[in-house]
C-alpha cells in the first residue's frame, strides 16, 4: 500500500510540472491585445514585463495594468517609426551596427579565460600602487638585434639602480619617457616639472597590461627585471602598495601658483593657504562653503562648494592622492603643494572596492576593451574554427605569399601576374575564401613597415585576415545560434528608432517651434517665477592700498553704473566690479547685507587683504521669468505637452483592443 502511494506521488510530481508547462505554453501563444493591425501575444508582453519590471532593480514595481499602458505607448511609437522607415537610413544602420558589435562581444568570448581574468583583475583592484619607471623605447616589430640592444641597455640601467644610484636621477638621465624631464615654457604651454619617472598612483586597467602585471608582481622598494610592452622595455620601481580607495569624492580650496613661482609669491600664497586652513579649523570646518566661494581659484567648482568630479587615484597628481589616503570622511587636511599651487582638501567620500559579485560586471566590461582580452579571443578563435570547420590549404597560402615583393613594405603592393587569384586559401563550412579576397584585404590594411621582410609581413596580414574572416563568419550567425542575442539586438533597434522619432516629434520640435514655445510660456507664466530679488553691485578689492580710493569714489556719490569706468580712469588696481540680480542663496556677500535700497556693506576677509563691498540698488518683488530667463524649464515642460498630444494622435491612428479574459489570466500570473 505504501509503495503504491509512493508511486502515485512520484507520478503526480512528474505530471503536474509538465501539465503546467503545457498550459503556460498555450497561454503564451494567446493574443493579449491588438495595436492597430499588430497582434501582441502574451509572451511578447510578459517577456518585456518580466525583464524590465521584475528582473531589473527598479525601485517601484509596477502592476500588470500600469506596465501594460507603458508597453502599449512604446509599441505604438515603434510602429510609427517603422511606418516612417526610420530604420532604413544609413545613419541608423551605422549606429545599430556599432551597438550590435558591442552586444556581440560577450557571445564571442571564453567563459573559462574570462573568469580567470576576472579574478586576477579583482585582486589587483583591491590595491593601489605607486611606482616609477625608466623606459627604453623599442618598436614592437623591431628586428631581433635592435630588441636585444634595447634589452641590454635596460639591464645596464637596472644594475646601476641595484647598486644604489638614485632611481629618479637615472630616470632623468636615461628614460625615453619625456615626462621624466623638465620641459620649458612655450607659446602653447607653460613650463612643467619632470616627474623623475614617478607615475603616481594607479590600479588595475590604468596601465597597459604587461606594465600592470610587472608592477603588481614587484614588491615595494624592489626593482623589476625589464618588462616588455608595445612601447619598449620598462624598469619598474614600486614605491608603495596600499589598500585601494576606489572612487573618491573630495572638495578643495585651490590657490593657483606655478611650480616655478618667485619665492616671494610662494611665501605669500603659502601664508594665505595656512590662514584659510586656520580659519576653517577655528570654526570646525562649518564655514567651508563660504571660504570656497571667497578664496578658491578653481572657479569651476565654486558653485558646488569646491567639490571635484568623482575621480580615481590615477586621475590626480600623487601629492593630492597622498593626502586623500590619510583623510577620514569630512576631515580637512593642511594645505598641500602640487605643481599647480596649494590645495586645502576635504574628504567627502571614498567607495573602496565592493565584493567580487558587485564588481565583476564592471570588470568584465573593462576586460573586453583591454588587451588582456586577447587571451579569451585566442580560445574563442580556436573554438570557432573547429565549430565552423575551418580548413586551410597550406600549399596555396605558401605559393601566394612567395609572390609578394617588397612593395608591400612601402604600402604600394600590386599582386604579381604569377598569383592565382582564384586559388582557395581556406574554407568555412565548405565556403571558399580566395586569394582575390586576401589581396583586397592587403590593399585595405597594409601600412609602411621598417623592421620586417615582405614574407613575414604578408604572413602577419594573412593571419589577421583568416582570423577576422572566421570571427566575422561566427558573428554573422549569432542571431541564429543565440535567441537572447537576437532579442537584445531587436531591443536596441527599437530603442534607436524610438529616440530618433522622439527627437523628430517632441524634443527637436519643441526647440525649433519658437511661436509654440512662446504661446506655451504665456499660458503658463505663473509656473516660472522669481522669488524676492535685489539688484546689487559687488566690488572686490584685493589689496588694502586700493580700498580707500574705492571708498572715496563711492562716498562721492558716483553712479554705480559708472563705477567700473571710474576705477579704470583713476588707475585703481586690484579692484573688480560685478553687478546683477540676486535671490537668497545666490551670493554669500549679498546674503550678509540688509536688503534695503542704498545699503552699503563692507565685508573684510579674515585670511588675506581683500575686502568685499556690497551696494544694494533695487528691490524686486516676485515676478514671472521671461521666456529667455526660463527657457530650459519652459522647453522641458513644452516637450511634455507635445508628447501628450502626439500620443493621443497615435492612439487614434493605432486603436488598442485588449482581450480582458486573457489579461485577467496574466494578472493572476504576477499576483
């Protein structure tokens, strides 16, 4: 009895999933709705719903009904784009081909090698390295004798370093990397100090792969054997290996000063930087924003309180990174001198390195673009040639290459009359590639050569040609082999069409329709208002000797509109005037001044000789912004209105009929 019950249970567990799968397959084929003359199956909708709403990390999950409305609008727009044949233009085809090329890369790589490279890249990402190098240049195609000469030269320099000679001085004397030596000022660029071989900080992917590997395989204070890259031989000295900072967000107050500034300017600027730092410390950093606006010479970051764009260790000079590594979040460092001037740095955030699972996707994308991906490409190429039955006719290859003369080295090759243009070099699934195909490849790809024989160069081109042909063949069959790839390409195709259509019907139209934009602004003027404002003149005097002269002009009752001209007329130096309308929060000095017509406020600096004088000239009550003043917001809102009208027209053109019974089944699937 127990055995029979067990058999019944096992049989039921086998039958139920099969029955469910059959029912699901049947539902997938049912028509959920029609949009115009296009029937949308349940599978077409649920595949997109699952991918974009359930599988992705969206913050707010949408119900089936909510997403159905979005899907319907999207599908109508795609149908409209197709009816206008937007996918037939040369520009569209070129753009889609570019995206397809990127999408194909994961399908043309080896998982085993990729996993190995991922692990290596992640371990390296965990550390930041600071290293110096001495470069002895050597062309990647150099003949063996020249390669040996460069290697021996690198070894001789390494011996000097091992005996205790200063690595930086050796870099200045011997390195063929121009950055090691000082450069004099020119009309195009200022003078620049040499780095003495110091490359600063870097981590994975910041250097060419052979150099990166050499650096990560060298311990701190050790000197590597010569490392070969496409540039030549590198002798690497690692200065430090520290825990990686990852992405860094910092702010700074910057006082600009050339590295070769006179001693007097150096002393004055350092004193000013120290005074600013001391003022910050006296307020526990609470006055950071005001000090940035008042003193920083980096005008591009003043509006963001000195915040720099997020950076990594290889993007900033090493002196700056050295300070960042010592700081905790929200800590402010003492001024540091770089070749650009003095920086007072405030640490805002540093991401560190996430888990392997978190970092692996980004690392994989970088590997695809890096030369280390060649390892994976070699494995894939071997698999492709096997899968598509690549067969080479060695005799025909050798016979043709024997006809290639030295003109190929001068980029002037013409095939010999002796060459059999119909001879088959190799086949893929029985389809021949002939000498004539290779000759065309040579014509399109040959470059001038110095260090190789005609036969050697011809073989290099042939290897590249045969490999590219095999990979292109595999690439052309991706849609047949991988349905998910075909679906991805279709998504991108529809996305590009939709972008072009939206630009045509909404975005560009809103910009060019000046009359419509003006009419929309007039209808909605109350949505674009200024708050209370003042019209003020702000006079900045940076030297104490100029202050009495400026004040005397103001006391004389001079018209403020004439002040700039009067300052120039009287040759008053170190005084600058700007004027304009200000709301609360636009300018710290205006905010510190009473908003009263005729009010004048002097605000002396606590860290240098400067004084700011604010003169209030006019008060303005809240009022609508002109179209010119609010154009960005008005245009954006006008685009929304245009899209709403356009979608309504599309619904008339492509009527939607929903099968409520089928929709109810779909709702139950995703409860």
